[in-house]
């Protein structure tokens, strides 16, 4: 039973345009959500996080939106750059624990 | 060097053999984790630990054993390796994120294990 789902396995975007990566979750007991980026042969690296009590968090080109009623999380990258090409994972922390559940990942390709 | 290191980076073994993947972090983070990455499954939590001598099962613990005798080390042992355990294994440790207060996981570079 996948509690955190990324339904799009891949996404292609032109350089300079917006990339929108989506994530859905089924458990209401998550209190933080995080996005990670992963390049081949490297470990995932942290991008941005958001608390469940907020609906938006920005850090430079990256913005995360949280829609609690829809149990939906999205990451916006503006403008997209070729170096953003990677696999992106969303993750959710189970409230009251330090346990993180990850999604299946979306491969983003930014075309020059 | 500061950071989180995994060894070996690549390992080929045979079914039934015992394999230990090592993880070492230099930040004195309390929390440490083991994940495996498989196509179509993303990252799945195997075991995690809050401190030395405190460990908990994750989503897919069967066939794995962990220990945490020292804060900085968190080895993962496959007592009798099976082909289904062929995967890329990531160790991580966590630290609070100043912006949101979440505990941010920092990952090692991974250990690619092939079980023949």
C-alpha cells in the first residue's frame, strides 16, 4: 500500500519554462513533506520542505505547495534549467515519529 | 572528511551469503536510516534508528538486520542474501531544517548490491 504516490514517472520541460512535479498522499498523519533531487550514481539531496500547517514554501527557484484537503503536494521549478534534470522524490514524515515515507520518483528532463 | 560515507560502493555476492553494508556519519546526528531504491518502488525504508541501541523496523525489514552500538555507525546486514535483495542501498542521517523545523535527511552516495 503506497502511502505517498508520484503518478508521473517522467516529465519533459523546455529550458526556461516551469516544471511542476506532483505528489499525492493517503495518510493524514504526515506532519512534514520534503522534496529530494537525485542524480545518477549519487544519493538524493534535499531541496525544500513544508510543514503540514503551511500551504506554501519558497526557496529561490523552488516553491512547494501543499493542498491538505486534496492530500496533494507539488513542486514548482521556475525557470527550469538543464542542470535540474534528475529524479525527484517527495517524502512525508509520519507525525510523532522520525519515519519518512518516499514516493516512487519522477524523472525530470529539461531540454535546452 | 565530514559527511556520511557508505562502503562498499559496489558489491557482488551469491545467494545465501552474508553481506554487511557499512554506514558512517561524522555529524553526530541522532537519527540514521537505511533505504533501498528499486525501479517502480522508489525509496523504501528498511530500518531506522533514533540513537545508539535504539532501532525500529521500516516498510521492508524482512531479511535484514541492523545494529547501532555507536552513534556514528549504522551497519546493515543481509544474513542470507537473496536475489530479491539486489538493489541500491542508501544510508541517511537527519538534522533539523532551520526553515521549516523538519528533520532533513542527508544521504550517502549509495551501495549497489548484486546478488547472483
